[in-house]
């Protein structure tokens, strides 16, 4: 009895250890520090909180977000430097690649904002050097930085388009809605500045659609779409789009956004010939308050209003005369109708001479976009229409050729973009399939982990029980030699062993069923691994000669088996064991587990027993 108690205690202790191991393996959820908890903290307090985050994938991102919001809030340099220095030092101490990536990105953006393009490029290339160093690094940020650097260095640069296109594809693949919108605005702006407004609008509208789905409002993007409609000569569409998003497009007129939105609204009104309303809104802006990057747009609208009113007083102002000359291609393109109506007037003679000079200077002329060149030739054609018809015809012909060339180029570019977007859609399908496979693999791993733990439990239970049963049987055998009373004790002990073994069998069967259910859901390769482990642990592989305990005890308890069932003594050992276990109401599967044989083999033996002992057909059912 004491041995059984000791056995129980050993089992209980080992099962507890395995249970703890299971809990540790499956305990994967851990709370991380969130950005919302540090967003409004002073730098030093934020650093103290970030220091508590030990996940190498999380803390660099916390620093990056804190720095971005600090810059957006116009925090002082010392506050920003404290967090940056912490990010840099911890990255060095922990050799964290994500930390280095965050440092380089922040430094590059800092240099960009101060106009130090070469330094920004240096750090931008350092960002790109890390893109393959860690799976969590998003290369689209590096592409964005390099595209910005080349955009500010030279707006028409092929490098700008190259890096932003690469980044746009990467953002689409990663389904990063924020970056998709950012690249849509950037690339669209690039095409817009190069006169390809149709392609620009495709990108703007795609980004706008993403923004609506993700509920991420972007008034600059909305304004840009309005601009493309204006340039494409679709004022009604521009007006409709503007009114739909009017709440987005109203802002403080002292800010860049507010001025930009108002200027675009004036352009729409001008195109719709609502000149009085256009002049009223335009009067809200003053020349000295206009942001430098918006002055060209402001000048174009101002000159267009003056030309429409046939008010040439502004030409006598040296400032506006110089502005008209310096921005001739842009003014010529955007004020085309007003200029054509007035181009033969003597007041615009100096401007026409400048257009002729631009057209005749091949190197200067070729720097312009096809649409700008076409518009200049068209205006010169109108200028010479009455005085020199042949020359006018030559300009008109050249203008038409340039327009056609521009349209063909746009169509090619548009088709290329459509093809690239179609390729992205195919890539999205591939990514979705991969994601499903990853989920299935992860599920299979969890199944395998559970099956392995159950197999270990069975192994520990089996080894301990077998060892202790063997020890108990040895001790009881010795006692039989010395005491007659030991026979009674042995009988009682064996009865307990039988009951205990039955209980163990039932538990093993239950555990085996659980394992079988888990393994059935796993991929073939994982099934093979589990079966190999079970085979190595020798679970369920014992032969019938090594598992006689229960059956032999039942035979031993009743010595009159042959009297009740003539022919019993002529059966082999396996047949006898199968017979007595069936008589004890064991099922075929349970007998197979006890004897360590196949279930089908038990059924075959059962069929032989009916024949040898003349048993009825429904025996054992």
C-alpha cells in the first residue's frame, strides 16, 4: 500500500512539473508599453517609461513615434535631442538594427527640413543599407527619404520617380495605408509638376480611396485632385469635388494649407467664369503674406485676373513685370485663355518677344514639358495669325504635334501604371495565400506542441507506473517464500494492480485519442515527427509478451476456465488472454492497447475463438 502511495506522489510531482512547462510554453501574451501612454509625457519621463520596454522590436518604434510627434508639436531642440540621444545610445548598447534604422531616418529628415540635402542623402543611404538586416525593417521609409532628397535637389529627377515608385510598391505589398497615401501624394505631385496630370490624378484618386477606407483624412490630397481637374479643363468636376469635400478644404489663411486651398478654389471659379466671386475670395490674400512656395500660383491668378479685366497697370510695376518674365512658361500655360484674347495688344509686346526667345533657344525650350511647349507655340500662332499667316500656321502645326506627343506619352505612362497596379493585385493574391499558409503552419506547430506535451505525460506516467509495479511484484514474490499469509496479501495487492492498470489503460486511451485528434489536423511532416517520437519513446509498441499483467491475473483468479469452456487449455497464450479480457467486457481496441497488438489482430483472434470453443455468433458483441 505504501508503495502505491509513493507511486502516486511521484506521478503527482512530475505531472505538476509538466503542467508548469506547458503553461510556460503557451504563455506568449505579454503587455507592451503603448505610445498613447508616453505621447504627452515630458522627454525624461517618456525615456523612463521606454526603458521598461525590453522587446527589441517595440522600444525603437516608441522612440520614433515620440520624436515625430515632438517635431510636429514644435518641441524645443533640447527635448528632441534628449530622446534622440537615448535612442542612439541604447541602439549602440544593444546593437539593435531597428534602433539604428530609426536614428538614421530621423537625422535624414532633420537635415531635409534645414535644406542640407547632401547630409540628408548620406543618412538616407544609411537607412537603405539596413533594409535587409532585419525582417521588421520597412524599406518604404528609406525609399521615401531618398525620393524627397532628390525631389528637393531637382524636382524632375528620375531618381525621385525611381525611389518613390519603389516605395509605393513596397507600401502596397505591406498594405500600409498611411504610406500608400504618402507615396500617392508624392508620386502624383511629381507627375503633376511634369505636366502629366492624368497620371497624377490616377495616383491621387487611388490614395484618396485608401484614405476613405482607413478614415484617414488628407486635405492636401483632396486639394491636389481638384488641381488635376482644373488643369485637365474639367471645371465642373473640380467644382463638384470641391463642394463634396469643402469641410476638409477650409483652413487658416495664415497657413500654407489654408492659402493653397483658397488659391485652388479661386482657380475653379475663374475656370467657371465666376470672376466676381473669384476676385472677392482672392482679395482675402495679400502679396506679402503668401508662402514662398505658393507665390507662383498666386502670381498666375493675379495676372489672369488683371488680363481678364484688361487692366494693364500692373505691367508698369517693375516687380510684376519681372515676375511675368521669370515665370513665362508657367504663366503662359495657366493663363492661356486670357493671354490669347489680349496677345496682339501692344501692352503684351514685351511678353511675346520673350516667348519667341524661349521657343528659338533649343536648349531652354527642350527643358520645358511638352504641354508647356505646346501652349507657347499655340499663343505665338495666335499672335502671328493676322500679320504672318504662314508663320502662324507653322506654330499651330508645331503646337498640335507637341500636344499629340504629350497625349501619347501620357497614354504610355498611364498604361504602364495600370499594368503595375494589376501586377500589384496579383502580388496581393500571392501574399494572401502565403498568409493563409503561415496561419496553417502556426496552427500545426501549436498542435504539434500540444501532442508532444501529451506524449511526454504518457511516457512519464508509463515509465513510473511500470517501474513501481515491477518493484511491488518482486517484493510480494519474496514474501510468498516466507509467509503463508502473504498469499492473501498478494491476492489483495494483485486485485488493486488490476484495477490500477485498468484505470491507467483508460487514461492512456483517452490521452491517445486526444493525440490522434491533434495529429490528424497536423501536416504530414509533423505527423511523421510525432510518430517517430512515439516510436522512440516506445509508447504503445510493447509486444503481447510484455503486457500480460491484466490478462494473466484474470486467468489466475479463475482456474476452472477449461471446465466451463472445454478446449480453453488448448488455446495459445494470446488466445487465452483475448478470451478472458472479452469475458471481462473489454472492447477490441482496449484489448489491443493492453496486449500491444493491432485492433484487427484482436478481431481475427476473436473469430478463431468462436470456432475453437463453439461459441455463438453474437459472442463478445
